[in-house]
């Protein structure tokens, strides 16, 4: 506590000092500094990474880096204020991911995912390996629709544990499925950050990465299937009391909102382009999904609408956080720091540039995995400066996501630890082999593609 107070006082003094030094400075075109100046400009980035590794809040780390950038780059308080005011609304303007995340969370609250698990459990009888497969599919689909890996795991993990227990391969498969889903989802913060930093449409990025999302989800499914079958697991508990007395027909009805939303998110753009009418645009599938929740689940119309509004809170809060953080990162970028790093990375043989960036993203994601969105604001500007294609950017983002799945501070990891009732160190150990193997495969793909 004492250290935190000292840090806060130091930050205030630094801010006052930097504003007096930089007041009235002009922002010119960003170029890569040379010599000793090049080394100095990278210090704020190293400071941010150090603080994130020490588990300081991302905004504290960003503020320290931003103040150092003001001092180093001669950025005035007025200019810093502009960076701040521009970054926040810029992040909050990614409306499609916000809408998708909100409606997916509403489907969660209505119990559609729970009933789908109940249906599958009844259908497969004793074949628990197929139940494990469906859990991974549900984790991937729910995360892809909502853009939130932790939120999906919080709902699905306890149900999986009650039915099967803590199978290490299943937990690892859920982690991998979550990582590749939230890093390529049309509803995620991460896709929004890619869109803003690389100046590409979210939908274009999502469509580019979809084949690779399916590849890694397929690998996760195989891991879960083999693990459950090899261990000879049997069903451990009874069905959830809330759904135990529901008929098969009632369960199917309750699952309809989830099925429709997944269909609209994945196939909507294809159908819209084919018929030339945006029949499955965000506006229409939001209205339809809310209506389906009201018709087929326990929620009435008012509760369905309220669940939509409440569901937006998760992503809006995180977008606000990352928007502020991005303001500080933009100050650092204005000093030429990313241009310096890009000029160094450009010296690597071109065939290895993308794999090197993917590996860097993974390594940063391990200790700082709680803030995947903020890590991207550190890594992606370098990739953008190197003129990475949307596909190459996606590989880097996936690398960060996979790194976060062996991180003690990641929300999805914490949700899995809680849901499967095992220490998080056991989750990390169980994930290490499988996540590591997927990362190696990603490096190979990024080298070949």
C-alpha cells in the first residue's frame, strides 16, 4: 500500500514536471530516431512491460510510459490531452463487436448454452468423449459470438466439471479454443483493436482468419476427445436441477436463440452478399435474437431487453480501459519508438519477420496475459509499421492469445481454475504442453503462409 502511494505521488510530480518541459512543443511527422535517441525512445515501452509483468494495472503502466514519452518527445500537456481525447472515442466506436458481445451475453443469461449441454448429454448416453468434444465446440462458439473467453468459461466450466471432472486435456482444449476464438471473433475487443490500429474492417479481418480459427478449434476438439477417451471417464453427476425436468422439446426451444445467433454471426455476411440485402445485419439479428429469447426462454420481453443492455457492460468497460491505455501508447508512438523497433525488425530476413513477431507476442502474453487488448497496442503498431498483411497481423494476435492461456493472471484461466475446482498452477501446467504445441504449429503456419 505504501509503495502504491509513493508511486502515485511520483506520477503526479512527473506529470507536472513533464508538462513544464514540454509545453508548447510541436508534433511533427514521426520518423525513426537514430543513435542514443533511438535507445531513449524505447524506454517507455520497456517500463510499461515491466509494470505489466509486475501485475500493475494497465492504466498505471500506461500512465508511467506516457509521462516518460512526454519528457522524451517534448509532448505538451495540451497535445497529450488530445491523444487522450482522440483514443477513447476511437475505441468506443467499434459498434459491431459491442453489439455482438452484448447480445451473446444476453443469450448466456437466458440459459441457452446450459440447455444445449443438457441436450447433448442426454443424446450421447455414456460416450463422454463426445460430450467433451461438444464442450469444446460450445466454448469456441460462445467465445466467438461474444468475444469473451472468460465469460464463456465461467458458464461452461462448472457444468463440464460436474459432468466429467477435471480432465487436463479438456481444460487445455477449452483454453486453446477460447484463445483462437476471442482473437478472431467479430465481437471481441482484440478484433476491434486490430481494426483500429491496422485501419481495416473488422469483418475483413474476421473472414481472413476464419479458416485458421477452424483449424485450431479442430485441434482442440481432437485433444479433448483423445484425453477423455484415454482416461476412461464416466459421467459423474446428475443433470442441473433447473433443466432436469425439462422435456427434450423444451430444451430445444431454449437453445434456439444460441443457434440463431451463431448462424447469423458466421453466415450473415455471406447471405447478405448473396442476396444483396442486409437481412442479417447487426440491427436485424439483434432484434430477432432478443425476440427469440423472449419467446423460447424463461425471460419475458423486458428481461430479454435488460439482459442485452447488461450484456454490453463487459466489453464497454474494457474498451474504455484500452482506449485510455491506447492514448498513452500513441504518445509513445509519436516519439518514434515503434519506428525504431520496426527499423530493427526490418533487418531480419523477411521470411522470419512474421514468425519472430508471433513468438514475441506469445512471450509477452505469458506474463501479461490479463490484458490481451493492451498487449496488442504494444505489439501491433510495430507489425503495422512493417506492413504486415491482415493475415500476418492475425497470426501475431493469435500468438498473444495463446500466450495468455499459460498466464496466471488471465481471466479465462482463472475461470477454468474456479470452474474445475483446481489450483491455477495446475491449469497452467496442464495447458503448457498443448498450448506450446499449438504455438509451434502457429509459427510454422506463419512461416509458410
